[in-house]
C-alpha cells in the first residue's frame, strides 16, 4: 500500500438530491486534507457526469457550485468514475460525459479500495 491517503466516495444521489451536494463537498474537503479522491457515480449519481448537468443543478445553494467542486477534484489528480451500466441505462455514451470522467465499473473502484482507501457513500 502507498502512503498516500485515499478516499473513495460512492455517489448514488442525483442532481436534485442535497446528499449529492454533500458528497462533492466532502470530496473537496478530502482534497484539501491531502487525500487522493476517487468519485464513483452510480444509479442516478451518474447524471452528474453528463455534460451540462452540474451547470444547471445546485441542490444546496449554500455550497459552492458543484461544477466547480467537480473540476477541483479533477484538477487535483482525483478521478470521477461513472458506472458503465448506470450510464448505459440513461443513454449516456462516453461523448456525453464531461471531460475527465471515465466509464469504469466496480472492479476499478474496488482496486482503489484494495489499496487502502476509506470509503463513504451518499
């Protein structure tokens, strides 16, 4: 295992659910605390990776815009994984996703967990 602190956040809540705003906020707190952050978007959480979604949704107006929080994760070496079946059922292809988001399943996410990542689910 590496000495890098790792955090995996599983986001199940979509663009109209305040819990998703909490997930992005906690992820940014992890970045600020020196964690390598991996977001795993499943179920309606996959909607966050669709181009334009984070620009329109703001489930908690007191939090920073989610688009900014997502970009901060990517800018700081974090990963945004989107569950392939969750994307497919919504009609999303790779070209429908924001730059930096990757289609990656549970095996990829569990690879990070096996490296000692702490996990949270929202």
